[in-house]
């Protein structure tokens, strides 16, 4: 990687130094979110021994124990700091359980076909990356195309994703959004209404990610002291 490309990748809109600083500063307030995420991940049942982990960053939000049953993890993240920080956070548990790991600093969505071809028996987990696509691409059309085709590219795989669905500024005086489960297709207005919080939400264009019939879990994440996200999580195949 050239020096310029390296420096650019440290300041990605959804990763890099800003994300790590944010995680270190606010993570103590993420306990409820991390617990909801850990419970949902535990409920993802499939028979694969290997996992493609797309956009895991340092795994700040992932429960180290959840990773240990895997034989190999193939992690893909644009952030050049991710492997070192991931090792700091998860290395001990992974070493204890002899989980092998390899990293690729490439675009996981642009290279998805190649990754699936090279790793035909791996389950796939998108780690809070799909809702960031609009931030990177700045094109609604492009984002809808890339996210809308995933379910076809991943046909026949055990795959899952948790991602930003809605977000908006937040004050402590407001009521806390509900966690809930939905089946079938629901637009963002519907989802905001189920969360029980009014106001103008920013959409992350993820409502067409999963095939019809997938059970989707929604839970709140106060990512900073003044910004609330509603996370959508779903799993396909098993
Ligand atoms: C919000 S962070 C994920 C946080 C992660 N779940 C955790 O527990 O720390 C999103 C990550 O996805 C990565 N990312 C975003 N778009 C990507 C893409 N198209 N290909 C590979 N990595 C990507 C970013 O570099 C960043 O590390």
C-alpha cells in the first residue's frame, strides 16, 4: 500500500482512527448494545467451522467468546490498524482456542464474489459495515444496487449481518427506543414507529438487504452521548 493510501485508510468515514478513538471513549456506555448483539450472535445457528468476517475492525463490539468455536477466521477490513487492534482485544482467547486468522485490507463488497469463490465453505458475517456503504459511496443509487444484490450473491450460504438501519441526534431527555423483532418487509417509517421514538431519522438504506421472510432483530445503540442508532440484525441459511 502506498503511503498516501495508508494515510487515507486511517481516516475512513466508517473506520480508522476516528472509529477506534470513539470506541475507546464511549464503549463503557455500549454494554446494553453489546449484550443484545452477543445474544443475537449466539442465536445464529449454522454448521460451518470457518467464518468470513467482513468489516470487523478491532472487534470492539464483538464478544471474544463468540469467536472461539471457529477453526479459521478470514477478516476483511480496509482499515490497516484493524489487525493489530483486533489481536490486542481478541488475541488471547483466540490463541487459547487455536483459532487461525488471516486478514485482507481490501474492499469486502467490491471483492465479494472473489472472497466467496476462494472460501466456498465459510459462513459470512457482515460486522456493521452495510449501513456504512452510503457514507462511503455518497450515491443512493449505487448503495441500493450494492446492498440489494447481496442476497442473490450469497444464495446458498449461511450468512448474517448486523448494521445501522436508522440514526439520529439524541438527547438524554428523550425516551429510550424499544428493541423488537420483525418478519417480512418493513420500511424505515415502520421501523422508527416500532422503536417508539418520533423525530427525523437518517436512513442507512439497508431495508432491502435480507431476503423476504427473514426474522430481523432491532436494538438501540447510543453510539456517542448525542447520537442514537437503531441496529438491524438478521441471519440467512444455516
Ligand atoms: C463501524 S466499524 C465496525 C465495527 C466492528 N463491528 C467492531 O466491533 O469494532 C465498520 C468497519 O468496516 C470497515 N469497512 C467499511 N466498509 C468496508 C468495505 N467496503 N470493505 C471492507 N471494510 C469496510 C471499516 O474500515 C470499519 O473498520
